[in-house]
C-alpha cells in the first residue's frame, strides 16, 4: 500500500478498524485533544472516565484533556504512573486496579489511556481486567503509540521472563490521535516511533519505504504533512491486518518484524532507559534482514538499504553495551526462546525475501541465528 497524502490544515481523517460489533474509529488530526470530550462522548456508556497517564505526559497534556472533558460534562478521575517501561509491571498493574476500585469505577465507566505505549498497554490491560472488562479509549501522544501500539487491542505487562508475556486482547472503543502532541517529543522518542513507521514499508509496502528514504528526514525534523501522511499510512496498514487476523493467528504476526530480536535486547537491557522499544525494533529489523541475507533469502543490497536508512536518520543499528561490555550472545538467544510466539519449542521469526516481502518461519538453522546475533554483538 502506498502512502496516504495529507494536508495538516484539513479536518481530522477517520480510519475504521473493521471488527464487526467491536469496530472502532481512528481519528487523526491536529488539535484534537482540545475537543476530546466532544469526540469521545458518542462512545461513552456514561459521562464518566478514568484517565491513566504518566508524570511526563500529565505535565504536558492532562490539563488540556480534563478541560475538554469538563466542557462536555464528563466527570473524570486520573491516575499518574512513573514514565518508562519499568511501569509495565505486576506491581504497577495492581496499584492501578486498586485505584480504579477505590474510585468506585463501574462497568459503564470508560478508561482513557493518555500517553505512549507503556500507558496504553498498562491501561488497556487494566480495562480488560477491571470488573471483567470495561471500555477504554486510546489517546496516544508518542509517534510509536500513534502508529502502532494504540491500534489493535494488544494490552499487557512485562515479566522477569520477557516482554508482554501477560496481557489480553482488548480492543479500544476509539483511538484519538492528535498530531500536535508530537511537538512535545524529544528527538530520541520521535526516532523510536519512526522505527515502527519504517516497519510497515519493510513488511509489504516497498513504495512506502522508498518514500521514507526520500522524506524521512523531513518527517523527523517536523514536516507536518509528512508526519500526518506517515501516521495515516501506518494506521491504515495496521487496521487492515487487525481486521484480517485480530488475535495474531497468522498474518498479524508479520507486524512483529524486528520484535523477536528487539524484545530480547530489551529484556537483557532491563527495560530501563538504556534502550527504548523503538530503538530495539530498529536494531531487530537490521538483524532480521541480516539473517535473511545470511540464509540467502534476501538480497544483501536490501539488508544494506535497511541498515543505511535507519542509521542515516539517527537510529541505532547495533546492540548497545552495558557498562562498557558487549551483550552476551547466548543470553540474547535464550531470551528469544521465551518469546510468546514460540510454538512447539521453535521461535517464530519474521524474515524477508526483500524490502516489502516479509514472511513468517520457524525453520531457522540455529547456527545461522547464532552467527547473526554474534556478528551484531561484535559490531557494538
């Protein structure tokens, strides 16, 4: 699918995630947070919401959201978590549920996730568990969450055994994407989200990847038209895949390109600030294409293009070091064995026959995997 053209001054665009009676809209536009109460009202079962956000986002956007809710006559409570991947934990999940119960949330109360992927995953899982399931709305404020994690209903928390191993499929009632919130991101967070944008081109849209090679630098620098177009293209691709395979029984697993490697890197780095999720995905996509080339599935030139583009915009393409030491190849491979996509003891990999030609396989020679991981670690 090719990129959608967009005018940043135009009215909000609407994309539909088609899931029968659980279908919902994705609204994309500038300044939507200021009208959030009016935009949410049609999907609320009562005029009350429980907002989950983090300390950073609360300081930037919570006041705008609550003012919009007040204007629409919608009552609200808020719970603020610490920012960062470490908050996707059993402990934070328990505290959040207790706060919801203490606030006397009802089955008709809607949870609102205001923030990035951590907030969305945690709040969505809490909504799935609270009173055996309440509605929730995603209001993503990072590029990564806008193009990926806010759409599709994947929710969950991390465990000592790996990332996102406890959670639920729980679809939102609405996704409200205000592109103005990207203006508050630092460059590192923006780049982390950009990695997920690139992913859609690498999976099945080579024309989109070519456009990103040409225009990605402008997108990152703040070009509103390029940002809006990339968000619309990414969300449309995600919505189409989710409609075909909601619970990741087949095609949806392609959206995990780079994630098997990336999640192993995140687990080894401890879910702290050493490596952001999007940075891990960028490194993971490079490793997936390198493995594909090593197996003679993919032209080496395509693997080189992936590496070159990600490096050119400023994303990492080799694993980080911890306290000056290289990561351990065996430990990274062991983390992959705990991936939730393991079936009958075999890890499911997303590999590629070329840019825009991703596919799933569990038939990867252990020696080729080890060589690829060792080579990446040695280059760090």
